[in-house]
C-alpha cells in the first residue's frame, strides 16, 4: 500500500540509484518541474546515479535535446534511456526489414543508421513499427482500427516503440502508440514492447547505472519513480524495485489533494492491479 512520502530526502538513504520517468515527473512537455529537478540533483550528489527512463519512441539524444528549452537542468541526471533506444535494438535484429512504419516524420530517428528498408506495402513488410499516431496531437486511435486489421491479416508482428496509451502535455492528454498497440492485440496481433513495463528498457538502464556507479546496482536498492501505474509502477513491480508514484502526471486531472491524496493514490493503484511503496503529488526533495 502506497504511503504518503513528504520528500525524497526521507528515504534517499535506502537507495543507491534512481530510475526516473521523464514526462509527467520531470516536465510536462511545456516546462520543467523545478522541485523534481532539484530532488534528482540532490540524490545524485549525495547517493548515486539517476537514470532517466522514458517511453519516448526516439533515441535519448532527442529526449534530452529538448531539456534546455523546457528548463530541465542537465545536472539533475546521469544518463537517459529511452524506449526508442530499446526499439532500435529490436529493429537491428530485423535488418534489412522491410518495416511498415506508423508514426510522425520526426520519429524517423529511430530507424537511422540501421540499414532498414521502410515500406507502405504490408505484403512486403516483415514487421510493423509504431512510434506514435500520425496526426499528432489531435489524433484518436479508433480510426486506425481498419488499418490494424489489415496488418494483422498479413501476420505481421508489431513493435510498439512507446507503450504509453496517453501522456499529458501541459493540461491536455495526448493519445500515444500504446493505444494503437491495444487495438492491434484486440484484433489478434502480436505486439513487442521494448519500453516500460517490459524488460528490455530496464536492462539498458541497469547497464548504464552499473557503468556510472562502477559496480552492479541492486534492484532492491533502486527506486523507480513515475506517474504511470501501467508502465512505471508495473515495471517496478516486475523488476523487484520499490516504486514512488507521482500523482500529478497522467492522472493529475483526477488527483485529490490534501489528506485525500493518499487514499486516492491507493485506490488508483489498486484498481490498476499494481503497488507502490510511496506516493507523492509532485516529486520534491
């Protein structure tokens, strides 16, 4: 059962590393959360590495490249691991493809340098790779159902580069690739998820944490921080890590404040079938 955590400093001594979500915890797509950035900086200065772990469907340099304009200081983390990085590992095994891509033009960085052929012909493709909805930020998933049916009919597996169903951008909820992956599975298709909550992205994160720390990092002494019950918290549960749930992210529109927050967080997590050791409205030291 999640208990209210006044500040990260109260439990920092129990952990040697942090794996922290980005969107919804560190920033909201428009601006940084200053207190969260301070908390992560203080942890890495006093305890150990902070690895940002995000379901963004692009390589990590695309994620951190946005930080200066959002006001996220580069000294509040040691490294970043993105679902796009884990997706590239999956795609590299399939080169030269062809790959049937679904996503934005700006998502093409996930394919760069892998020697992959892209095709819009499902009869030629070996795999579907979904990075996002094509009509960002206003698109909805249901109009894609007929296309998903056709692709499933060709027997193609899908790599979902961003397992998030939705994410918060400012005060809006935006549909993400995970929503199309759900439809794909509903229509009988097979989906591979390189990002949270599945193992590939965590393997990359723990590799980087060990390199930075100079020795292996125990999962039992690693704290996972995130706002997504079905991604961040479920991933932590599967990996055997303690989780700190941040209420103001994807579920911020429904978050209860004051004394009601702890009850709200517990009920929300229980409804998702996951558990977090701690909960906070916003990450702070």
